[in-house]
C-alpha cells in the first residue's frame, strides 16, 4: 500500500492507494467471474472517518467479475473496543450499458462492526441490504484476525435469494494467512492465502494474492 499525508504535519488525514492481485474473487462464499481478479482501492481517512472506492476487475473480461463499490464508515473508539458504522454502495456496471445512475443499479448495505474485544483480535460484523433486495438479506460474521493466520465464519439468518439460501445457513468459513514485506516507510507488499468453504453450497476455494 502507498499512503500520503493529505495535510502537511498531520497524521490524521491520509490518502491510501492499494492494489490486490488475486487468483479469483470470492465474496461471502460465492465466486464472481471465475477468473483472476485485479482489485484496486482508493481511500481517504481523517480521524475515525473513512471514505473510499473499491473495484474487482476480472482479467478475462467476464462481466460477472466486474464490480465498483463506494463506501463510507466512521469508527468510534470505546473502552471495550472499536465500533464502526458503515454504508456500502455495491454496483456491477456493464461498460456501454449506460445505466449507472439508475436506482436499480445500486445495492446499498448498512453495516456495523465491533473489533478489539477485550484486547483480542476478534471482530464482529452485521450487515443488511437496504435496496434492490426483496429479502433485505442479512449477513453476520465472526472473525479472529491475527498475523500470520486468522479464522472466520459467516452466515445469513434468513432465506435470501442474494446468498442463495432457503433459510438460515452458514455460507462463508475459512482460514486466512499472510505475510507483509516492507520495502520502505510508505510502500509494502503483502502475500496472502485463503481457504474458503461455503458449507451450504458445498463449494471450496483456495485463493492466493499479492497486495501492493
């Protein structure tokens, strides 16, 4: 990741640029694009506020693997851990379709996260889709994220066409492992691997990627 101070002498405002090069794009136990994926990200942070955009670009050009998201979050530090409120706009624009500004092209999800519980590397996330989802699908995840290895389990508590479930189901479990190689104070390269199992769909994925 490359970061640059947005205001001279300030450590609170930063612009970050990141690129992940992944063997494929798997989100919450589902494969998108069946292809190696380039995943760029631009973020602006100021104190607890973070605003950014993230994309997934299938290297084969498969439109199923093309996604551009916008997100905003604010994190509050508490004595028990960090509380984060999030809003994400998921879009899947097809070049030339000319429908980006249609309300039907945007899937808004509100989320809340809590991390640093009892000084442990535990994180809890809950998200619910607000638009273009008749089921208002809910996703819940518990993660233990500690270098060099982490674990996670995610589920939906209700029927969801979005997640392809007919009722409560565990859809996203796995192990993450990674290592960061620092090149300079402002540039580092990360190597990551993940084994992801969707027990409900009986799908298994092994991912490897680099972060620049």
